[in-house]
C-alpha cells in the first residue's frame, strides 16, 4: 500500500489553501447548494471538499485503502459525503487495481495505461509495484443508489472509457481526465458522451483551472485540438454539458422514474 510519506505528499500538493478560491470559482459553474456531485477517483478529496464548500452533496469513490483512510480523516464524519471503496467499471464484479506505492495519484486498473506510460516523456521512474483486488461498481449502479448527479468528475487513470461504458443516463455536466499517452482513450470517452447526447465541450490543461476555448466547441473541434497537443502537455480534463433542451428531457425522465 502507499506509505504515509507518499500520501502526505499528495495531501500537501492538492490541499494547498491558496488554490481553494480558484478551485471553488471554477466548479461553481457546475454545482450549487443542494446539488449532487460524483467525485470518481476522489484521491485525497480536494474536489470532494470543494464540492462541499459549494453546498453540494457528494458521492466520493476511491478504491485505494490508504486514500480511503485519508478521506475518512479529512471528512470527519461529514454526513453530506458518501464514501464508496470501489473501482469504476463497465460491469460489476471484482477487479484488480495496480498500485504505484511511491505515487498513489496514478493507481490504475488499466494495463494499457501502464504500458503507455513505460518510457514516455514525463512518466520516467513510475513503477506499479503492487496490486489489490477491489469490488467493481458501475455508474448506473451508483445512480440507482444515490440519484442522478448534477455534475460528475471522473479521474481513473486510463479507465475513463471503461467507466463511462457503465453509464446510460446523462448527468447535467461531467468531466473526465485525458493524457497525451492515451489519446485513444479520450476519443473513446468522447464517443460514449456523444452517444449519451453531449454536444458542447471545453477543456483545461493540467491543474490550470482555465478554459482552453473561449466558448464551448463541438466534439470534432475538441478532437482536433487534442490530437495536435504536444506530448509535453501531458494531461488535463475535458468537460461536457448537455444543451438546455436535452437537459430538461433528461431531468423529466429521471423525475418520472
């Protein structure tokens, strides 16, 4: 399991108080009091705590036991957060999570992600040196148990398309992480979002919390931008939102269930 030193580094990096105003302002576009958020790949909970500061209820999914312990301490019994120790997948059952004990940020269930990282610029020295069995859960199962989220944040290290394959209802908005070492996974995730009815997209690089486009773009424009990025861009997040007419239809269908 990741040691205390590795978890401590993540806590110091992601819970920098100086980042909080920008983080809250960015996600206030998507969430407000009483809304429901899914933090999928919650890691050390910086997004979960941001969503709570905005007044949203949160379902925080994190499969790593060491990070679950950190979340339990950080949240201190907050009844507005439901913690789920599971791996997102297209089907329920049991999965294998590969751990990077020196860098718990990049634990993954994707062997293809590990292969793509091997020898890639910016990924030097990363080693996935342990593995654990964890239960798998689908996004549809989480929606059935907790409700359809207003915003869904997905960061599961190369398993994003697999996780989205388990979602059949579109939330109001969502984000998923991409990397330049696996642009094919981002394309597959975009295919799934198109099937769910998403047409409006934007993106941010790394932890910049800044839009790359001045206004929402279509999937084709986003794909061209993604493919043109240099390898040094490394990673970031793609954001998708439903158009107002589709959003109303989705909400009405959910309320009628």
